[in-house]
């Protein structure tokens, strides 16, 4: 699986053999001044969710990657720690970008606007377009974990109006 940003360009190093260019186009040599990125509190080279959960019984995940183009969150939890399911809860939506999830372990219930609710499990990838209501929740007796990936940092979170 390759995850990239919208409208990103594809380039090849000069030691790589590029594929034939699309009809009516040609490859153009370019120079890129490269400075390796850095790791910090949001961008880590490695995370083992099982080890983190074993160290802290209240582990819920958190940011794993954040830069000027994307944000990834590890979301970890148990259904037993959640309020009862409210089938009318439509969740939230993001106005600026789509979101997708990689389910690492356990089972997660997804209610996506215009779709019947379903349960995804380990190895599943789930996608919701921008501007689409979605509600997620852990389900089952075992812990569940997913990686949430959005295109933009600072992505607007729109919640329904709650009446008192």
C-alpha cells in the first residue's frame, strides 16, 4: 500500500530506470535539495501498540505522524469502556478531506453516511469521503486498534448540534 498526498509529483532518482513517459509527454531532469526529515514527539520511527497497551492499561493511542500534509492517529480501546451504542449518533465529518483507517487488531463498528453500519476487523481498510458523516466505535470483548489517516493537519471536525 502506498499513501501519498493529493497532487504530489512522481520523480525518479537518476540511478533508477523510469517507466516510459505517458503518450505526448517526456521526463525532465530536475534537482532536489534534500534534507532528511526529523523525528519528534509526533513523528516516530516505530510504535508497538501491544507493548504500549501492556505498559499502560489506559492506553488509547495518539498522534503517530503529523506534518504539513497529513496526520495519522493510532486509536486504541475497548468497547467495555464506551457508553452504550446510540444508533442515532451520526458522529462527525471533516469538511476538507477524506479519512481512512487501517484496522490493526480487534473489531471496529463503522456507521458511514449513506451506508449500512458494518464491522471491520484486522487487516481491513475503511474509507470515508470528505463531508461525509461517520461514527466509529470499538466492538467485541478484545481491544481494538486502528490507524486514522487524514490528508490535512488542522482538518475541520464538524459535530452535530446538541440540544440541551
